[in-house]
C-alpha cells in the first residue's frame, strides 16, 4: 500500500476514534444517568467499543491482522504477567508515591468506592473496555500506520503518543492532554524495551494502572 493511502487511513482511523469518543461522552452525559445500575454497567463496557469501530473497519480494509499491531500467540502467560507487573509498577510510581508524598489530590479521579464489587467492576471495565480499546487503537493500529509512513519507531512513539493525548481532550484540559501523551510514550517504551511485552500486555498494564487509582484512594481515605 502506498504511503499516501496509509496517511489517509491513519487520519480516518484517528478521526473515527475521536468521533466514537464524542459519542460515548454524549451518551454518558445524556443517556446513562437515566438507566438502572445494571444497565449502566453493561453500557459502560459495550459503548466504549464504539471508539474502535472505525479503526477496526480501517484494519479490515487494509487486510491487516492483529499480529501486525503487536499481538502474538506465543508466551501468553508471560505476556499477561508482564502486563500486570507493568501496571502495578506504574501504579506505585504515579499513584502510590504521590499519595505518600502528600500529593494525593493530583491523582484523585473522584471515585469513592466502598464495596468489593465496585472495585471488581472497575478492573473489568478498565481492562476489557478502556485498556483494550485504547491500546488497540493507539499502540496498535495508529502506531503501526505511523511507523509504516515514517519508517521510524521513534516517530511512531512520538506521534501516536501526541494523538493519544489529544484523544483525551474531551475529558480534561491541556494539562491532561500533556500528561496522557506522556503516559502514551511510557506504554510505547514498555513494549519496545521489555521482552515479552505485547499489545495484550499493554492492555493489562493500562487497565490495572487505571483501576488501581480507585484502590489507592480507598486505602488512603481510611
């Protein structure tokens, strides 16, 4: 495929993810509050996959495979272990230490859970939906498209991370965009520098890191 077509498909995939994100945000604001709790939980998991809809279509049009995006079948156990450990490590560095140092307010996501099932749902949601969708889109398809276009892993790391930051503009501000772009670079470096770290590993790392924020909030609220 020519680089021109790759650029066009890259733009379509990213804008499609942004459109999906906007739809999810609107759904959460205007529809979700009126639903019963069980329906809200199911919808949170399912609707987030709207973000990946157009990127998946792009993947099919390109006739790419998941293996082209950093997934692999070998060493699944190692991939899972690496992902969980990476997520816990990031949680210690970017959430636990700030709490200990007295900067807990800067890593507060606003959740105040008390029941075990709330924390369990948090892990399921962040791994199965947020982690899976965002890693597939940004460290998967967009990273690979940029790498093919620029013939450079470094360019793929930087550009995909910047796009990852921009993607979060609906849920925050410029500071949030910058911080999220930094996290995107860390995820990219994890896969490139750690043996056995695949996109599956990043999905787990992403989900565990996000979910642990609420866990540490509960610990330090005691």
